[in-house]
C-alpha cells in the first residue's frame, strides 16, 4: 500500500483530461467509483490477513520501513526474521489476472500502474540487497493460502528446535 500516492490520486481525475475525446461526467464518475472501490478493497484483505496471522500466534509490525530511513514501507514486517510482506491490490499493482487497463484516461493510468510495478520490482531488489526476504501477496489470494505461505516461510527462516 502506498498511502501517500493514494492521497495524490484522489485529486487526479479532475486534472487528467483527454482533450481529443473528453470522458463524459457519467463515465469519469463510474471510473472514479471503480478506483475508490479498488482502493478500499486493497485494505480489507490486509486486515483479514493480519487477523489470521495474529490468531496463528504470529507477531509482526504493520506499515513500517524494513530499512530504517527508507521510505519503502512494507505492509507486514517480521523484523527478527527479516521478512517483509506486501499485500498488493490487483488494480494498483497491475495483477496479471485481474488488472484491466482503464479505457478513459488511459494515457494517465497505464504509465501510472507501470510505475507502481516498476517501484515494486525496485523495492524487491533494494530489500533483497539489504538481506531481507520479500513476500508479495495479491489481493485476490485467499487469506488461508496467504497466511499459510507466510507461516511456511517463517518456518523456513526460523532455526529448527533440535530435540
Ligand atoms: Zn488479482
């Protein structure tokens, strides 16, 4: 989640116009609602996932930067395990299964989503270089699947207790 960018986005549909073929009010309003819907849906899987992890007895930090001083925050962070988990919205992060580039204001949205994807790739590299493990969970993934994947990864990272 990139809260700062979302704040910026909120004002953008007004300014991003298509001079040759202006979108009607109804169309831009429909798109605006779709965007808002996508955004609010971004947070719900994350909350459900956090709740599921908590029930599994896992403890973590939320929305912190794994690398101190960096502005690249991860959604769920296990500091001791050096595991950073991102919950990526299908629209904002360009999921290959569900992301459909918007037709209206395409010249704005397509590069915008591509920049998000690029930033995600950069973040993965930055964290990996700093010896962090990165997991990306898609918004469309089930909570059960996501929480199991995280638990398994933690199991791999944590030293095994020997009898
Ligand atoms: Zn998806």
